[in-house]
């Protein structure tokens, strides 16, 4: 077996680490929740505040192309998710975007009312459907939840939309996009994929899998910064005649005509509602440049190698056998994160953070680590497991300060 040092030396992505500001000590294993700061984004933020906003003010809408940011960011994300041009736009949050997308999908599927999803899906996705159900009434929209292995039998003729996460946010299990999309289509069902935990970490083939709609996150593996805008994908074939319900001036065909009548813009621009958050979106635009010279296949290869090594290191240390791995061992089913169950997961996570190993906790008992292949090294992995071993061996986590729950977990 090569050492971690040798593997870092041979890593074709090793140089990408220099494009980020990383915490001076420890290891950051939470890039699946909030990606690290790309230096390009820091540079843009300074220039944006001091020059573009500070000095150029309103002229910047044209001179710095603020007005085009939603499209520009969308087109930078498109190749990462297997989308040809003119199908992706950047705006709002996943939650708001799902509201728009589900409305459009339900309009296409007249006569069908059910939005089918799974119990384990990310809660905001389910809350959005519940909100639509309250607004439209159950005769137009009805949420049905099933267990992951019951999806096929639940695809009945009243199902309008299948709403799934590509990668499970707790376990990191990957849903087979091609198989599930095909299966849904065979039953006349449209599919909406949530790419929060896959965009920027692994290949996503939306066009090739004939996906109908997708949404995803700007602040996780895309490193756009806290609260960065999200994105929407709509397959070209569904764009003609679509009407999203949050009609606002930025989605109007001619916003600066100030017409009293709303006329939707052609294509993806319609998904804009109000003014884009220029500060966040411009920072995301610069952050996306770290992806220009990498491809998702390389990212995937390294991500799997990092998670393989982490699992191997954990398994080699008897004191860690109390931790129960709930992420798939099988490569095809494993995302870019690993999760372990332990009754003291919260306290263990806090004790690790005190040692500068940043992971996170998901209720009720999950310890979760994200592996961003752009800035993590093989030595980081070994060091993290060394620290985890210390925490468990010394029982650090039993100290009272690690038991207190914070507001954000
Ligand atoms: C992080 C995450 C979200 C976040 O939704 P926002 O509305 O953008 O805050 C949604 N779905 C999944 C699967 C996530 O992991």
C-alpha cells in the first residue's frame, strides 16, 4: 500500500488545494454543508464591494454585467451537471426553486395529482410539496411518501411527479438517476432531482438520463459561500409554454418596459422573480471558476479514494468499532460523504471540532463527514482518523462542554 504522503504526491488534483483559503489548523470535512472559500471568490468579493458597489454603483448593472449573473452562473454550472446550454439558471434557494418547478410539472401533468417522494428525502423538499398542497388543495397536489425500496410499486397512474435527492443527505447513498428516471417515464411520471449533494462532487448526467427537472445548491460542493443562490434545470423540451407562479419583473420578457401586464421571458429567464442578490451571486460566479480545468470524473475518482481510505483507517482501529457505518460500501452507491451512527454522535462531533477536525451531526445520532476532492488530501484523512481515535480512546466527548446543543447543528 502506498503511504498517504505518496498518494498526495501522485494526486493529479493536489494543486487545486492552493486555490482555496483553508483553515490554518486541522481538517475541514464539511464541504458538503458549506464549501471552503476559493481565492477567486475572495478576490471578487473585495473588488465587488470596493469597486463595483463602492465606486461604480448603479453603472455596474451594465458595466460589470450584474444583470447577466443568473444566466452566466447557470451556464458555468451546466457542464458540471451534464446539461447543454440554455437549460440552467441561478436564483433563489432550493426550497423556492422547487416551488416553481413543481408548479410547472403539475401543470404539464393535468389530471395527475400525486407528488411521490421518500421518507428519507431532505425535509425542505417535502415541506415545499406540503405548502403547494395547502395552496392548491388536495385535488391538485398531494404528497405521497414511501420507503426507498417501494418506489416502483408506488408509480401508479395518479402520480404526476417523482421528487428525489440524487444523494441522501444522511447516509450519502446515491440513487440511480438513470434507472429511476427511466422507470418513472415508463409510467408517464415526470422526475425532479435534487442535486444538493452531487453537483460539484461527481458526474451528473441530466441530459443523457433524460431528466425533466433538477434543482441544486450553490454553497455546498460548488463553494459559493454561505447562503449562495441555488440553481434550476429544466429540459429544453419542457420550456415551451411553461408558466412558473412566482412571476416577477426579472422574469418578464422586457423588464425595463415596465408594462402593467406580465409576459414571461422565453426560456430559463422566466424563473427569475425579483432582483438577484448580486453580492452572493457574483461571488458564486467567481467561485465556479475553480472548476474550469477539472472534470467530474477526476473529482469522483478522488472522492471515492478518499472515502475508501477513511473507511479503511476506521476499520483498522479496534476502538472505533463502536461506530456503525451507515454509508454504502459499494462505490456505485456511495456519494462524497460518510456517516456513522453512535448514541453520543453530537458530543463526539464537538470533541472532534475542539481538535480542529470539522465534521457535522445530523439528528438523532449521525456523525457525518464530507469529502470535497478539490481541497482534501490523503494525509488529511489519516490525520482525521487519528484524532477520532484519540477522542474515542480518551473519552473526550464525555466532558460536559461537549454535551450542550447549539442552535445550528
Ligand atoms: C442543503 C439541501 C437543501 C437546501 O435547501 P435551501 O432551500 O437551498 O436552503 C435542499 N435539499 C437538499 C437535499 C439539501 O441537502
